[in-house]
């Protein structure tokens, strides 16, 4: 990466009482990137965002924005703006006044403030609601008011703290697409904090997965999903089957394992393995069949259906296999009849290509 717009160098944050909220984090974020900080509650992602904005100060480390050290720069003078989870729009002001407020208090001329406010409202498609007040608008519209108010000051970096969590599921899906379109349109760097994996995967160009104050992995959405480095990342990003395995030996980039419920399996890996590992298989990689599947390379085992959950386009099947293990399987519902075609108690086969399995050593 050349000339990152945000450079976080060995940043830690320790609160009173010895609580380490952020632990030696280093991240470079590129110009015009849509970057996500993803992790469970309490992992340090919001604290890190607040340190970028200047609302919190690092205990140690350095934060640079646009090549300048932000250590002595207060929040109001940083080239950033933040959109909060609660929107924080002024209820007594019109949309126009809400969006122009930041310009007016910093002394921008009235004509210039009006022009930039209309431009910001056009970006979020709210120019026709300029004279409305927030209590006359939907949650999605209020969120767009907050976005316009942040964008009108033309920050180099827009910080978004769980911006969609207060919206209902359908509106949230629509806002994901709008945020992605908006980021591409305005051409500035977005950094979003979220605990929602689908949100991060669908919007971000890169994601930093955090746990217990530390960054576990930084990668593109596809790489995080298909090539997680650790058991935590594999389990946190989407659904996954994690099966304990004993490593019998390693021949180059192939590990010979015995996995609970699956028996012997050869799994490709670029890591040096110890005696124990975890085999990860995504639910959509597993196939169900009533007849024994053909193919010498396939890993296959007998199973009994424990549960079936119908989700419209897919069904989630839980199948019990040997050694007290179970597998989660996604089945595409292609028939108009409805359902997966599988029932509780049914005995069948589960199979997968070993190339679709991943060996985790951490």
C-alpha cells in the first residue's frame, strides 16, 4: 500500500483499573477504501474508532491521518467526521438546518453553506425533504440526514459507529447498498465499526477482525471467509463446522489427519502442523444424498438428520455423525414444492471434497 490515508502504529488503550481495550494494534487504511472493524461486543473496535476521531487518546502508539501525526490535534480539527449509532440529529431543526449546522458554526458564508448543504442532500437523495423535521421521517431517512451532515464538511475520512444497528432488517439491507454506492460516489475513505458479519462482508473492501483488543486478521471479505487464519476468525465469519483432528504426519503441503466422526482425511495446508489441529468446513460445501456418493477422493460418512430449519431460499440441516459429532449443512431449496426434501430422523450420507476443507492450527 502506498501512502495510506490512516496509519495506526502500535496503538494501545488502557482504561483505569488496568482494562486493556486495544492491545498493540497496527493498521494501514488506503485512500478511498471502505474499511470495516469487525468483532464481538467489547473487542475494542469502537475504542479504536474513537481514538482515530480524537474522542479518546491512545495510552501508547501513533495515529496518523493524511501523513500527519494526530497526537496534538483535537477532534474538531481532525480531517474526520463521525456518524453515531443514535444518529444524533437535532429534533427541533429542519433537515436543511441539521445538515448545514456544522458549516454555519465554523463561519462558512451563507451562500456557500447553502450550496454545499444542497449538494450533500442530493448525495443521500433527501433534497426533496429539506424542510422536514426528523420526527416526520423514517429511521432510514434520519440515518441519511446524519450521513449528509457528516459529508457536508468534506472530511478525508468518514467514521461510522454501528450506523445501521437501529434499523429493521429490510431497511438495513437497503442502507448497506446505499452506503456502498455513496462511498463510491464521494470517493473518500469510510471506516465502519460493526459486529454484524453480513454487514462487513457485503460493504467493506477489507476487514480487520478484532478480539480482546487485538487484530486477529486483516483481509478482503472473500479471503476472510475462505481462508481464515484462526479458529476464532473462522467461527466468527459466517457459519462453519469445526472438527477436532489429530495430525498423523505432514508431507509437504498435505497434512494426514484423523478427524472425529470423519476418519482419515488429507487436507492441504501451508502451515507446519503440530499433533493437533482443527478442520473447518463451511455448511454450503457439504452435500447430502440418500445413496452413497461416488468419487474416490470424496470424504463421506453416514448421518442421521437431527433438525431441519426452513429459511425460504435455503434450509439449515443439522446431521448427527459418528463419535457424537454433528454437522451443519446448508441446502439450496430449488423446488417450488418447498422445503429441503429432508426430514428429522432420516438416514443418509454427508460428503465433501477435501479441497473444500481448511486446516487451522491456531
